[in-house]
């Protein structure tokens, strides 16, 4: 019923609206990697939506094209930089990432697709960024990187590239369940003076324009993303921070327990979509 | 409270017949704003009493409705009268004809706090100052201290209401 009302409103607004829902294009990267950009909603979402969709479907043809070829994708520069970092010895223990993990293409294949995930030894849910910093501190004796910084985002992109095309498959049961539930609660909580939740924009209104922005489902299978707007790689937590701030709320810190929970939950809403990182957005 | 229900026409009439001195006194009384927490919402979310007693300025209201830093109503609503403002959203219904569909009191209630009319609506309350979850300091992402300043002032709300009243179906 609600959607019908919105659809009617959308029809009325047509002369002004640039977007009209997600498109039906197909994403194949480098003429080789076929991405699943639309999939049946995972079971935990089946009472609220039928289909999940990559943010790629909500971008203009020009922006979409940048993600279809690694030579066009501005994010790949950062992936190359991270490959150098991968081999570089740093910290008091005289090690590089490669010293422990060898070839990134082999050792990191499939990793992105299951993060965030429960770490038994640490007794916590870890994001990929947390794991990267744990390696730096514990294994290398190096300084942790800023959670949303350039070095971190680039390394996250390098690791994610090794899972491109694989379905996102984060575990939400077992020891991760309580964290996941906390993330879900955050997703539906209406914060700030505008009293808006993630769901208001990304579940109830994806496909609709909010001023000049075409609302997507707010999926993170493409993160980190290169944004044409700020010409750098952006982490999921930086995006979360911006979205919470835009509700005129006190936001959370990147890397905070809250955002880790939110990331696990948001990632799980994309279970079944391909890992697309690094993707390109406006 | 009573003096606030004096309509503007009455006030103007009073002022005209009773002379300049009294008119000034009248203005002072009318300028007493209804604070955000004192707004009386009716059963359907309508607000009968002007928040300021000063008539709204429809032209100023149009600017407020179209500007990002003020009402930003076009973020969510299409409004033909604001066709020169780029990018209208499609979250809420078109506001064309709103002045036919709603009375001034209803429009005032909708802008001040639409949740009193439409339970659970996505539309933000523009004249509400506390009772938020993680209230922020405008768009800084930093914590704000309640009561927050309302998003629109009492007079800005009256201006927007005056603008909405001009939106008639041709």
C-alpha cells in the first residue's frame, strides 16, 4: 500500500525527476567478471523486500561505465599503490603483509566476501579494517592506520579485489548474532532532528529521488568506493558517518563498536550480491 | 493565550480605528511567539493559532521551501510553483494544490510537526526542539543540546504556510 502511494507521487513528480527506479543494465567487469547485481533478498529480509540490488543500478550510465573496465576505474590506482604496500616491510618486527600471507591473489581470495566476521581468539566481530590494523600492530609491530584513511581504504580495496564476483556471505548467527541484532536495531532507529533511519531512505524509498540524489538500497558490496565527488576511496564507515550526520544527529566514530555492528548488519542485507569493490559512485 | 487568537484582520481593524499608539501596543502583544513546546495540536494535527500573529509572507515562504539550508521541502516534494529551483524529490506527494486540500490550520500543523497528522511519516518536524534520539548540532555530526533550535522559526513557518496556501489547482 505504502509503495503504491509513493509510486503515484513519483508519477506526479515525473517532469522534474531525473531517476525512475533502478535500471536493468548488466555489470560485467573487464568483459570477464559477471556480477550478480540483483538477487533474491536474503531470508532475514524476506518480510520487508523481495529483491536486493547493488548501488551500481542507481548511478548514471557514465558513472556505471567507469566500473566496467579496470583501465577506466579511477580506484585501481589505489589498488596498485596498496600492492606496493603489501610488499613493503614496516614496523619493529621487520615484516610486510607478504611475509606472512605471500601472494595476495591467492591468500586473500574470498576473504572480503565473509567480512565482517567473528574472531574466536579475540572474542569479537571484526571488520576487514580491524583485521588489517590488528596485523599491523600485533604481527608487524607497526602503527595502526587511520580507520577511514587513504592507506586503509587502499589496502581494503586490494583485498576486496581478490573476491570480485563472489557472493557476499557474512554469517549472522552463532556468536555474531547479538552484534548483528544491535546493527539491525540501529538500522531502523530514527535519529537526529530529522528523525530519519537508514530504512526510511534505503528500504522505503530506494529508487526515489531525494533532491538531486537517486536513493539506492545503501548496500556495501561495492565498498570501498571511489567517489567522483571527492576523488578518493571511501570506506563504508565514512559513508555511514555522513548519512547519520545528514539526519542532524550526533554521528558515531568510524571503527566504533556501533558502526562495526551496523556494518555487519548492512553487509548481511547484501548477502547474495557479488563483491564489486572497488566500485565507482558520483 | 487569548490575545493570540485575535485574527490579523481584527488586529489591523483595531489598529486602524484606535490610533497609532494602541496599534504599537497591539503589535507588541501579537509578536509574542508560541514556543515549540507550547503549540496546541488539534485532533488531526492541525494548529489553529498563528505561531506569531504576524501574517505569513508567501514570497519569503517560497524561498524557504526551496532553499537547502531552510525548509528544503523540494528535497522530498515536487512543487510546480518552484520550477526555477533545480531538482525536486519524490519522497512525499506533490505539493501542487496543497492550498485546496488543506486549511491554513492543517498546513501549519503539517509544517510544524507532520507526525501529528501522519503518524510515523518520514517528513521531519520543523518546529520541534526535543525528544530526539542522538540529537546533533545541525549538520556538524557533533552532539547537540536539547532543546535544539527549531529547524524553522515561528515566522518562517507562517511564511511557508502562506506560500502553501497559494498552491491552488489551476
